[in-house]
C-alpha cells in the first residue's frame, strides 16, 4: 500500500469516518459486478448503454470510489495544513482554501457527516 493510503486508512479507522465497505473494490470480468477482494458484491451495473455513459466506465468509476475517497481525504488534510501555515504568516491561499472546503463537503456527503 502507498504511504498516503496507509495513513488515510489509519485516520479513517481511528475516527470511524466511513461506513462503506472497505476497499479496494474491483470490477468483475463481466464488468457488471463490483466486488471486494473477498468477492462480496458491492453493486451491479446495468449493462445496457445509458445516456450518461458506457456501463463499463461507470463500473470502473464505482469500483474506484474507496480509493478516490481516501486520496481526497489525504489531499484535503495536507492542503488544509498548508492553508493554515500560510495564514499563520499572513499570506492567503484563497483558491486552495476554496478547494479544501469543496473537498470537505464532498467527504461529508460520502461519509454522511453533513
């Protein structure tokens, strides 16, 4: 596991931030089922073409969700620390601050902390 993932997993477990089935998740060979390493079914994607995209691409995006959340949490934490450090010396980081807030909102939605 990459260092960012180990740190984020420890933080997530310590704070009980998520209630989803832990990742990683995978798409099955048929690209219809999303499963855990142990083979537990997470979701099933309709195989017919939809207006919003190809079913296989949708399945890959769903399967990546736990890792995307972990990366977003790690980035938000690091960027938040950077914003605080800049503000402590009288500098501003408005763009980064706005990105951190957007990340916090997405994390809250994904972890039902809103």
